[in-house]
C-alpha cells in the first residue's frame, strides 16, 4: 500500500464517526489491520488511561475494583455490548508497608526488597537472623532437613534475556518454590534474588507457593543490584556470619470480592460460539500494570474495535478482562466455572507486554490446516512467522482448555519483558506505541479471520447447530 | 604494542611484589598506562570494596565516617603514606523515613519520591494540598507572589542525555532553585520532576537552596515515570483540582563531624608543590556511591599507584578524598582553609562516573603550550582529544582555584551519568570495567607527566624555591 492510499484510508476511517449520516465505504479487514498498524489510537488510550486514572490493580482490593469500573466505562464508550462485571470471591493478600532488608553485620547497609505474594509477616518489629546462601533451588534442595532452623535462606538464580521468555521457566522456581522448600527445612524466612533481567533497584515480586502442610513464612525478593551486593558480601566476609534484619508486613484479608469484566462486539450470528479474547486486569501493586497486563487488554479490545470497523463480524467477539490472574488465576477459574456450558469457538490471550508479535501458533495446524495457513499468510506482512508449537493459550483461557477447544498464540518479543515484570517500573513509558500498534494490527487480522469462519475452528467441520447467517 | 609484549609487561608488573627481592625492570610511564588499560585491578577493588563493605556515605553521618575509615585502611594497604583524616564540622541533614507522595483525588495512586537535601519535614502525619503545575522554573517565576499560598508547587523540566553533561545546567535549576522560589510565593511544599534522564521509578535527589530569609519547606523529587503520570493526570483531570498527600520527614542534626581523607605517594623532591588528585567520598543515601563518586576515588588512587610502578615520581602525588561534597562542598572549603598556604602544583578531579575519557582540557594551553601539547600527544592513543575549553577543575579543587593554580580536566562521557546520578541505581553493576580501566590509563599517563615536571605547571617557568632533586 502506498503512503497516499494509506492516508486516504486513515482519513476515511477516522472521519467516519463525524460523518455518521453519510454512508462511507468500509475498509476491508486487511485495510483495517493496516490502518491499525499506522494509526491505532484506542490501545494507547486504554493503557494510558488506566495507568493514569487507576494505577496498580492488586487483586481483590478496591484498586482492582476501580480498575473494573474504569474498564467497563471505557468499553461502553467504545460501543461494546453486554458489558458485565461478573463477581467471585477470593482469598486476598496485601503487601503491607514497604519492605525493609538491612544487613546488620559485618557490612551494615540497606537493600531494596519487596514481599512475595501469599507470604507471611515478620511483624512490624521484624526478625534478625543469619543468612545462608544458596546459588540455586537445586542447592537449597540439597541442604539437610532442619539445617536452616533459625536462619534466613537466600536463594540466587541466573536469568538472562530471551526473546521467547523461556528463561522464566529456568529461573522462576527461585520465586515459585524456594520459600516453601526453605520453610520445610526450618528457615525463619527466605530472601531471593529477583526473577528478572534488569539491573535496577526495583525488586520483582510475584506469587510463591508453600507445600501442603507447610505454614507460609516471610519471603521477599531483593533487587538484582542488591542481590549481587549480598553475594559479594559473602565473598568479602570470608566465613564471618552475615546477619540481616528483615521487616515484611503483608496481611491476609480473608475472602474479598473480585470480578471478571466482559464485553462483546455482537456478531451477525450470535448463536455461533464466540471468539474469546483474554487478558487480565489485575496487576501487582508496585507498578501500574502497564505491560502486565494493561497492554494486553488494550490490544484485544482495540483489535475487536478494528475488526468491527470492517463490518460486523459473523461471530460475536467477546473480550474477557480477567481478575486476579497474578495471585492464582481466580478469575480464569471463576469464568470457566460460570460459563463451561457455553462453547467458545477459539481462545486467544495477550499477556506478555506490548512488544512486537513475531510468531503465530495454533492448536489446529494439523486438524484444520487450511485455516492455519490462511492466518499464517495473512500475518506474514507484519513480520509474523508461522510456528510449529502447539498453542496452549494463556493463563486466563482455562475455559477453552476445559472445553478442549481451539487456541491461537500470538507470541510477543519478550526480550525486555523480564526487565519490568512485577516491578515498580511497569509503567506506561515502557510501551513503544509503534510495537503496540503492530500487536493491534496482527490481532485485528487474526481475530477478523477467526470471527468470519462459519465452520468449527479446531476441525473445519460445519458447526452442527448453527442457524442460517443473519443478513 | 603487541598482545604478547603486553602480556609480558603485565606479568612483569603483577609479579613484582611477589619477587620483591629480585630487582625487576620497571615499566616506563607509557607502559604502566598501557598495562592499566588492560589489567588494572586496583580501581575495581576500591569501588567494589567500598560499595560492598560500606554502601552509601551520606555526608556528616556515621556511614560517611565508616567510609573514611575504610578508605584509609585501603590506602594504607596499597602503600600510600601520610594518610590522614582531617576533620571539620558541618551542618548535617538526614533524609528520615522513605518519602511518600499519594494522589488523593481525582486519581488515587502512589508515586515514588525522595526528599531533596536541606529541605524541611512535613511531619510524620504529612500534608495534603492542591497541586499547581509549572512546566519550567521560568513558568514558576512568572507566577504572582502569594499565588501558591497553601498549595504544593509541581515543577517539571525536560532533560536529555548529552555526552558532556551540559543539560545538567539546563535542567538543574528545577532542583536547585524551584523549591526556594515556590516557598517565596507561599507554597507549602514543592515537588519536582527528577533532574535525570532515565525512566525508572527511582527519584533523583540532590541539594536545593532556599534564598536568604526564606524558611526551607518540604520538597521532593518524583521519579520520571511518576512525574509523567502526574502530568497526564493534569490533562485527564481537565480542570478538576489534583490533591496530593506528601509525607517527607528529613531532619537537621545540627553540627556534626565530617572529614577529608588524604594520602600521598611521596615524590623524590617533596619540597616541590604536589600534584593534587581529588574526588569525593560522601554520597547520597539512596544509592551506594559507586559512580558518584566511588569510581572517582578509585580512578585517582589507582592512577597514583600506577605512576609509582614506573618509579617514584619527582613530585609528591596527593589524593584528596573530600567529604561532604554533595551537600555543599564542606570538605573542599575546609581543605582550602587548612592548606591555603601550601602551594599545589596542579589539580585534577574525577567526579563524573566511570565511563571513558574523551577530552583533555587544561588552563595552561596558552601559558605553557609545550606541556599542554605533550599531554595531548600522550593521551591521544587512548582516544582522548585535546579540547579548547579552559579547565575549571571540579568541585573539590577549591584550594587550586583559591591559589589561582594550574588545572587539568579529563572529561568523561556523561551520556549515561544522569540516568543514575543521585538515585538508588548508583550501584557497582553500572560500572563497566573496560571503561574504568581506560580512565585509570589516561590518569596514569597525565599524572605521571605532571608529577615529573620540575617547572611550574601553569607557566613552564622554574619553580623558584625548588631545591635540587633528590636522587
């Protein structure tokens, strides 16, 4: 497309609302996607708005509730229908006062620390104990039972940047299971090196699990520069004990209400199973939930809007802004439980930041190869390759997995993602609008194709109960 | 130099202490500088050690005193002579508890804030008031007297990265004078956008001045992402008042003791005025004083050590690790007052991080052109050009300026400096050892030449009272 014709299309598209009485030619789906690449404003408006007017949306808190109210108003203003806040109850944990970690001896200084989700409080007076260092979860596992009694375990990891984010699986256990293992061996508390790839004094929080029967202990993540400093201290202490004072004051609030926000672009044939686009609205408290996952909600909602610009889709497109993903997928589970009897045509999720999409995977490459190829061909112009992985869907697509349904993964570039993930630095300025628009363009193209399919996505066979398409 | 000959020289140099009984050929000054470029370990040892074993060194506090004790022990271990801690009294300010800035309405969320040096406390209960935004200090200055009564002034700036750091002069007044101007116009408190070029949730603190007769008010710096968020709020609020709760609890401790640490590589002719190498040992509390200015002290001390490796210099080389630079140059003033009667041959300072040196300036380019040219020729191989600016010396060279003496500036690349300056992120991991070594190499070369000059540096004329050089 030439620049001139693109500008003409853009003018057409943007002028449309103002000239509502004048029927104007609609862009094709391809044109709508191309316009989004150059000029989408809705995705930025969403993520700019929610990070500015709401900020963090810690699951189960009033901040998350304000986020839901804000998102519903936004969806309404953008013309979505059947908007709802579907409530559920969840066990809620809050972080308390800012954490403190101070080396008492031999090298007094303070470290930046954040408590991990679902961990216990030290009490406001804190605890002071000797620190025992482990280079990895494997080294911690090898420590004898009881050997950590009265001690603080420190567990390191070595994570590097990867485009596909795969080192999260490699380093993640430091956060996911180390505190539980250390608690089982008698540790008073656990301190970890952040699971993250940056070098800023901003710890990476996140959830942690304690094994059945093991009471949660206090646990926190040090920023990477502080973890490196602690590791240097062990070298310089040369056997002298390193003593740390730790003050972490999170609280469990018991059951509180959370909710999933849904909204629809109603299709021409609402009796066909809808296309489900998922993201999550909650975010960890230290940041503002820009890349995790304001951007995801921005991308999916904007794609739905752009698809409709090319004309009402055949199938309904439903957006699911899930609640309480970070702290245990409570929203995803509640949605599946409530809607398991309503078939979903295909599920897609955006929850990996706002950087560009580079690969497309589906779970119907072998069962519906024509559709897989059609999508692959359509997104190639955006620099998106066709992958051979079997799409597994994101965390908030429980319902689709529970229904054994069709899934598409639009893999984003995660190189920068774990610099920011679960830190205070998850803020709007980290979003590159050019890459955000590429996401919207690819999603517009893919969702538009999927919403236009009248056969079953997973198999290509006719949808049994579909009535005739409404004109 | 070939790699093989370099390795041989390195081996020679590093082996020397172990083979003290075997006289070994000394490297030339040029060789000593070349070895430093490839293999210096002293500078890293200093900055790694002080950031690990001491951490921040807020002026006038016990942390600064621990820093002095640590530095004296280090100088002693490295063979410096005439090591001293020269005490002086100073008015000391401490930051209190971590600051808090919360938007109360219309968009409740918390911002990262740090108090500015020499500002007042809000009291632990804080203050809550409407925020008035100013795009710049000029805009603030234009506000009518009394117009800020009962308000919090917010003052922005627009700073970009510059190699020579010149935008610090452009943006710096936001921190230096805005709080004073706002206080004069009746403001309860002032909040500024950090004077810094990064996008992390780490505010840039630093000193601020209140005009004669204006009582200090509370004042703090927001991190840049938070400042950007506040500015977006003003747009979205569309005229509705923005109310902020501010809790900043710094305290003035009255007069406390600080000190300057000095040490010498004694020259062959100690009666000649010494070459003075300056840095500062104190640092702002949020970071660990790695780039500001642990690196500077590391570079100058390591250069002195490397010069001596090529044989005792003609002139004494004195290092001055000044105290309390950040909070008002108290160490620099005290040093000048105490030693004004002892002529300094030439002064050089390192206080701009640890990135590479790219330009050499002196204040004797026209008065002693031969020496200027000699130095320029000697540092060219390290990628250092000869500049035409008249060297003004760093903040801790008051004595040289008071004596109207000779000055050399070795200009470092400041592109990254204001990403880190006065923030929690001033940590060891920000130092690139390759660039640190380039600094040491250039300093070794320049200091070695200067310490070998038997004529007055500023003029090239014979030093009047110099006795014959001792052999």
